[in-house]
C-alpha cells in the first residue's frame, strides 16, 4: 500500500501537491494517508481528500491528529471518513 504523509500546514499549496501525488499513484489498493502531524487544515485539502476517498481505490486515513479530526467535524465529514460512505 502506498503511503503519503500530510504536512503540518494543509493549505492550498499542500492540497495542489497532494492532488498531483494522487494523480501519479496507480494500483488497486487504497492509498494510506498519515494525518498525525496536521495542525491546520484548509477546505482545499478537505476537498482533495474527499475526492480521493470517493474514487477507486480510495484512501485510508491513519494517525489522525486532533486538529485533523476537528476539521472533519467542523466540515461535517467525520462520519464519511469513519464509515467509508460517500458524502
């Protein structure tokens, strides 16, 4: 399984970089995304993560920081990422 680690600051620039990384990733297994270092999250990053989550093979979020989980809660996406359901 391929692994990507999110940076501390998940701003628009980080979202664009992740989008490029996701486009370069191939395979039939979900991409593992480590979110343990996240201190700030932008809506752009949440949009990229949601799009990756919805598309096959999807992503698996691991090592989630409290700020990352708070961002999911504020955006209403906690259940989507916890259950694997599409929003």
